C-alpha cells in the first residue's frame, strides 16, 4: 500500500483551489518550487497527472478532479485525528473591510476552515477606519483594510483594489440633471473618493440614497435608483461599471492591506491561507 505524504496532498488541494502554485506556496509559507516538487512526487506516487500546467494557468486534469474530493477528506480525517485528544480551540479575530468582503467570502472562509478546523474564527465586517481603530486597541488579531490617504496604514499589501461607477444596465442620466448617487455616510472614505473625483471633473451630483452599509448601497444601484462607487468584487448581481458610458471620471485604486499580530502557529497559518485566497480572487 502506498503511503501518501500529507504535506504533498495539502499542496495539491491548495494549488487546485487557489489555481496557483504561487498562492499555494504563500498559504503554506513555502516556495513555488517546493510546492511544485511536492505535487510532482505525489503524482509519481499515484502514477497519475493531477494538474495541467501552462505558463498562465493551472487546472485540474481528469484524474486530478477525481482525486480532489478524496484528498480533502484525507486532510479532514487527519485534522480530526489530531483533535481527538480535546486540544483547546484557539481563536482568531479578523476584521474585513466591507469594500473587500464580497461574494468570495464563503470561499475564503472555506479555505480557513480546511486549513485550521480547530480554530474558532471571529469575523467583523466594517469600514476600514473602524477596523483600524479596533486593531490598534487590541480587539482584533488581524485587519484587512483599504489604505486611504490621510491615515498611514502599515502592513502587508495583498493586492490593488479597483473601483467603478456601478449601476444597473437601464440606469439613465438625463441631460442637464445632476448625477444621482447612492452613498454611505460621509465618514466613508470611498464616499469621499467618489465625490472628490466628480467635483474635480466638474460633474454635478446629488445624493439620492444614503445607505447604512454596503449591501444597501449596492441594492440601490441594482434597483436603478442611482450610481454607486463600488469595487467589482462587492457589486451585486445586476450592476455593471457604467462610468465610461455615463462620461464619469476614472476612480483611483486602493491598496488592500493586512495588519496582523497572531502568535499561535494555527492562527498564523489560517491567516496566510486567507490572504493567499484573497489574492487569488483579484481580477475575478
């Protein structure tokens, strides 16, 4: 009976799910070449090619697709065996900017759950400003926020987040009327970014919807009530970037930054996996 190396199985599962050797290596705190070698040895042990590799794409082969489910079950069984002695659960509290958390959040949380199943996870979704205050006070182990002008945000840059003027396909701006906007409160820095861009471009605007959170602002855009400055990552179904069609100025990008202080190995590993999975969603 062939005995499979668990770290090689983990490397395969992460690479398949993150669709990248680089992201899998980040999650494992390893190197791309080391991850590639682990998977090559796993393929040799199985006598099967698990991944099809091209310079820009990593995807499952037919055999890889068949092996992925059992590979996940193997890792889960191993984690269950390790937890059979009732080891106290560790806790990780993460703050996530609502301008970053979108439809990908279940996928991101799934990665943490598989990486550290014995971890109790606390997730807070709020504005970057609020999360930075919570992190600075010690209430959060980690914060993933947007870097805004006017407040220094040290930490690891995970990616650059783009923004667009999101609206429904049937939204119309009648000639001579101010642009109808859906915004959050003035304390929101994306609010400030949007109106500054319009003011500098000399475009008249009026606030027709004020949301108490990103979900309500996105809903107003999807309903055709107004235009909202949102990242495509969090824009709801039924909206698209109408900036060019409406003659609106481009919006600047913002860095997504990770600030963290977890000390326990499981928490650090889970956070690495979360960050790598988030990077992997960039551009999707």
